[in-house]
């Protein structure tokens, strides 16, 4: 879930009786091959079938900055939350041969995406109709180079996907040097992000937050990308990519991040927290 860029939608395809929300695909009138996926009128994904390296949403661009900074070659990637598989398509285009698993419980949404936005031939993307938590639990130890959390229900991150117990399972699945990426949405006073960062660093001590400075400072609602690993993150390359972004992004890491987290309490299964409700005027299309 995020704000879209300046894309304009014209035609619509609607999913038949989706299980988790009313899904629609809107064709971009300004970009041939561009499609916007809505779920319950909330912007969910943007895909360019002609150019999968075109990333319309700013948080997906931040994801790609981290991926591009990792060592060359195929990556084994697990995606928690599928949508239109924007990032999976990007990984296939930029790192051919990458084996990818997408955990997407909405079977009707997957059917709509497969029918209207087919995955490229030769992609090693496998979509599993399962929720994120049991889907990750079923994965083998040290089986992924990257685990991506981009799952929303009603515009909010499910609390079961941000506790210390879940993050520990993600760490189990990651290979040495593997990276956990998460897209979250937060607003003033950014309590949710502080608590999530405090949670993640218990299992993956190298943590960085990427977002517009106004979001991190708690001045407005917006997306925050969290990156975490057991080993040092490629911060220099991430900074360079952020500096080139159309909309400037800042990175919090190291002592600066620990000071920002302060005494925030980690999330747990016994003390979970759902991400804040996003403002409709920012995320929802139409009435």
C-alpha cells in the first residue's frame, strides 16, 4: 500500500469475488503497459508489463535500491504479500534465474493477476496460496537471500507479521548475509516504526530505515522501508541511490537510529500492535 506516482487510470477489470477485498486493475492512460492494482480502492501495486524495471511507487524504488546494492547474481527471494508481483518481476528482469516464492493467500486476486498481468516467460516465481506466518514457518532454514514483507489488510500491516517471534522465524530462513525488507506505513508520533525497529534488531542487528524525512520526523503519514541483516548493510550504496531519487529519502542507521528508537518496547505475540490506519485521502482512489 502506498501513494502512486502521477499515473492516470482509465479502464478497469474487476476480480470475481476476491477473498480478502475487492480487487481492480486500472490501465494507465499515460503509460502503455502500465496497470494499477487496487484492493478496496487502496493503491496496492503498479506494474508496467513492457518495462518491469519501471517502479512507480516510491517505497518499491527504495526496495530496489537495497536489492541493487547486494552482490551480483541470482537471489532467492521470498515475498510475503503478492499483489501484482511488482518486485518479483523486477528481480526477474534485473537478476535472471532468481528463484522466488510469493506468499499470497488471496486466491482470486492471484487469478486476476495471472489472467490480466501474466508473469514473464522463464520467471522462476512460484505463488503459494498461504498466509505469511505459516508460509514462512514452512520454509527451510537458510533458504532465502532476501525476505520481503509487503502485506496489508485493510490498509494496515497484520500484527502477526511484526512480532519478535515472527522476525526470529524470518532470521531462521535467511542465509548468512541475507536481508529482511519490510514496507510499513506510519504517522505521527511514529511509535509503530520505533517499536518495529526495536523488534527487528533483536534478531537482525544491522538495521536501517529509509523514508522521506518528514515521515521519520513524525510530521506526516507515509511509507517507511526497513532493511535488516545479521551483517552490515550496504549503506554507502543505499545513500547514493537515495540521493538520486526523484523525491529525497533519508536513511536512519547505526547510532542515529538507536537514539531515535530510544526506549521503544519490542513487539511480541503477547504484546502485538497493528500499524496505524492510513488517511483515506492519501491512499484510496475514488469514494
